[in-house]
C-alpha cells in the first residue's frame, strides 16, 4: 500500500474504534 492508503485506512479504523470506545469504555 502507499502511504496515502495507509493514512486513509487508519482514519477509517479510528472512525470505527472511537465510537465503540464512547459506547463501551474499556
């Protein structure tokens, strides 16, 4: 993958992880 794709994937991961953390704090 190129750096841009990696950055986009990381943003998508954060978009999925943050809402989950807000709903269910670990």
